[in-house]
């Protein structure tokens, strides 16, 4: 598993550094125009998306064919993608919170409730989107999987809007959606282990 994660890290290393630098520069500027805590959502989503692209990178580079003759199970390959998604989303969340705190201090607008709300939104959006994009990217062609990426994030936003309309308390609504996100991510992972590994991924 460690070797698979390192392989994916080397695939995205150059892109990852560029995105982190761009995010740090642009994100701080954006935080002065909107809520400082929007940085957590942006960072979490951006880094999570990068991990999904490694599936198509494996497909295009021919690594899938090479992996067949290696002592690597399909289950391990699939598990690696789900773990990588959580790791990169977690790094994005941490980075977003740190920059959000810095921007809030500079603006003199530290608000713990807003921070908790946006952290919950970040986690829920990442997990809801990941539960759809990871299996669909395995199953669909590169072009169609890009469509899945485009649809997944608006769908996650729609879930939040629906929860906010049904529940007056925003923190409670966010907490419930976060729990749903965790459950769907776990279900997606379990189903994928049983279904996708039996297909020609």
C-alpha cells in the first residue's frame, strides 16, 4: 500500500506544488472579498480532485497493464485511491483552516461558529463528491469521468441547500450532511471493493 501511495505521490508531485502555491496566493486574496473560511472548502475540494485524476493517469500511462504482472491486488489499488483521497482532502482542510485563521486574525474577524460551519461543509463536500467520483472514474472513460467530476460538486452543494431549507439550525444541518457524507463514502468504498475489482479497471 505504501508503494502505491508513493507512486501516486510522484505522479502528482509537480502539480501538487503548483496548486498549493497558487492556492496560498489566490486564496488569501479571495478571503478578503468573501468569508475567510471559504478557504477551507476550496483547499479541501481542490486537493481531493487531484487524487481522483491519478486514476486516469494510471489508465493513460499504461500502468494498469503493468500492475497485472506485479504482486499488487486490485483491491489494494482501489483502496489506495480512497486512502489518497482522504489524505489529500485532509491536507487541504488543514491548509485551509490555517490560512483561514491567519486571514481572520489579519481582518480581526475571528468567528469560531463560522469556522466550524465551513469545516463541516468542507468535509461533507469532499466525502459526498469522493463517494461518486472515485468509482465513476474507475468505471467510465476519461471523458465521461470528467463529466462525473463536474456533476459531483454541484450535487453536493444541492444536498447542503436542501438540508439548510429543511433545518433552521445551520450547524445542525451541516453536521447531519457531514454524517451522510461519511456514510456514503464508506458505502461507496465497500461496494467498489466488491464490484469494481471484478471488472477490467
